[in-house]
């Protein structure tokens, strides 16, 4: 579904991604783990064209999307839920969800999808007319995910969805990611919470200062000595 | 001051206030999406009045059609200014686009002097606008009836666009967060162009109403209304559309009332408005309707 080849990105004068390549096949959960500053967010932002690649290729659904604008990529079905939730605080929950469905015209289907996300996140349903700013951190993360789903993505990219959430909510968010995956949406997940990410991932890549240094199935990496030391705190 | 004179001033104040509200919206909307003060806005205002003038004199269009053409041309002009002067600098330091805005303002003024000539031209007024109506003992010029109605109609249309349509939603999203707005699939360039077009269109409506009130048009006619509308946008809370409406209304009303109540200060009326601006900012730095 998504193929990244030899991606080189400079970001604020730094060689942030030094030729990384990876695959996300359809229907899988793929995760990128790594320390702060390893280039995980930059990778996702480059896929979405928010950051331009200096070299390399990004193929999505057999189409080269390396130099396509962000809104076109969203229309094709690759959607990023950015780090730090980034919901629109000045807009209501409903308007935030409407923005998620911005590229769609199929009104009836949008209504159905809203019913679906309200079932996934019952708390949002009670708050549809509240401003985004009035939600708690956890609710904002739920809204960010719900908003991403409203575009009916083929590939959903999540950047640190568990960041800053209480342990109970972290568990809930990971359960929801799995439920979304069961609906047939391919997932590309970035996490500092390597343990939780590897547990649900079909395949994983480890990034270190802009390079992929290790890859394998989630289980393999969970057993890997280096990974355990560096990312699982053992 | 007698009640009649007060009412007469009130009708002038309301009418001028509505007019400033129209012009102030252009400043606040552009600031909302780009965090830029579009100093050329007052000159788009001026250009619109000349568009009407030349549409009538050169192309002999009837007045109504000439106004419509001028509004459309002003929208095209606003969009072109954005493309030429601001878009290339979108990721540059903010001072760059600010300089570009000031330069664009000078360019339009110079262009107007060179091409249209510096001498004021008289602006055609349909009979109704020139007439003064006597209600009891209050004398009200025709333009004072039309200005508030036209302004309110356009402000309602604007509110509908901003708060009820998809494009309006996109504008409100962009005003908070470019990147995330793009991740929603919003086309940034198109939405920003649209914002400039709406602001410029409203400035053109304001300019026509202004020229109907003061029927002399010249290359610097946009400077003072521009500054007052800008002040109004800040008083209301720059970036806030409701704020620009209320701010514009207050500034228009106060300008007239200062002249009426304190005739000896009339010459200082613009400085006076700035004093009010400073007081508002002292007590509410974000403006009356601003956020945070």
C-alpha cells in the first residue's frame, strides 16, 4: 500500500532522514519506534508532503506521491493524526469532525461514519456542540482519532497517540487502534511507548538518528536484546 | 445640542460605522489567516472607487453595473496582490511580508497618481443618494438610509459564508493551524485567495458607499478610511470577524460624535480614535472580541 524508498530529508539544516526505506502492506499494523529526534515524525510529515523530500520516492497505492500536495494525498486516503492532537480549539467537536470529512462529498455516508465514530468514542457524542478547547487531554486525543477516521482513510498514520495520556487511557487508545485495524484500515504507528506498539504491530522498524537500524515482526523485536535494552528499559 | 442635531449626527455615525465595519473585515480576515496586516487594503478601497468611475466614463456602463464590475475587479485585484506580494513570502519572516504590504500600498497609490491623475474626480451619485430627507426636523441624507442596509446585508452574507459553509470552516481552521488544516485536505492556496477576495469585495462595497457620501475620489482617498478601519479591527480584536464589525461601528460612530460634541477637537479626531484604541488595549490587550 505504501512504499518508501531511500528517503532523504533535510529539516532546519539537519540531515533528518538519511535514506530510509520501508513498506507498509495492506491491512497491517506497522510501527516505527525510536528515540526522540530519530526522525519518526519527520517521516510521517514527509509522507504527507508537509515536509519535502530532498531525495527518494514515496509510493502510495501504486502512485508516486512524493511531490503531490497534502490535500491531494488526503484525498487519496492517506491521513495523518498529528502529534499533540492538534484539534481546532476554536471550533466545536462537530466542526472538528466535519473538517475530518472535508474532502468527502457523500453526505449520507458521512453521517453513517459519524455514527460509527460516536460509537467508538461515546464521550464525544455528548460533547458535539462544545468547543474543542473545553475537552480534556484524553478527549482531545479521542477527537483527533475520530476526526482522522471521518475522512474514511485507507492508510491511517498516528504520531504518538499515547503521548501525555494517563495509563488507563493509553490502554484504551491502543484497543481502539486495534478495533480500527479490524475495520480494514491499514495503520502506520509511531510510538515512544515501544512495548505497547510492538505488541500490536505486525511488523516494526527501529529508527536511530535518521536511519533504520533494525526491523522485524513485532514479536521478534520484543525479544530482541538491543531493543529490550534501548527501548523497553530493561 | 438639540435632540434633532443629535439624531442627525447619530444617523451619520451609524452609517459611517457600518461602512468602517465593511472595510475592517478585510483587515481582520487577512490577519486571521496569514497574521499579516494588509496595508494595501485601503488602496484596494481606493482602486474600487476608480473602477466604478472608469467603468462609467470609459465603458459607459450604467451605475449599478459599474458598481458590480468594480466589486469583481477589486476581488481580482485583492487576489492578485496576494499571489504576487504575499504568497512567495508565506514562509519568510513576518517582517518581509509586512514590508511587501507597505510596498504594495505605495505601488497602488503611485500607480493611481500616474495613471488616474492626482486631481480629485467627482463620483457620480444617483439622485436618491444626493437628496436630503427631512423627517420631522431631522435632516438625513439618502446615503444614510442605504449604507446601513447594504452593509448589514453584506455582513449577513459574510457571516453565512464564514459560519455556515465548508469554505468558511476551512478559513476558520486555517486561522488556527496551517499544517493541521492541510492534513484535513484543505487547499491552503485556494482558501487564502478566497479570503482576500471576500475582504477586497467588502472593501469595494465600502468604497462605493464612501464615495456616495463624499463624492470626490482621488489616489489617497483610501488612506484615512484604511487607517480607521485598521484601528477598528484592532479595537474589536484583530482576527475576530464579530470584533471587526463592532469595532468598525464604534469607530464610525465615535468619529462623528467627537466632531459633534467636541467641535474644538474635531481636527484631532483620528488621534482621538487612537487614544481610544490605546485605552482598549490597556484594559483588554486582545481587543473587545479577540481570543487570549
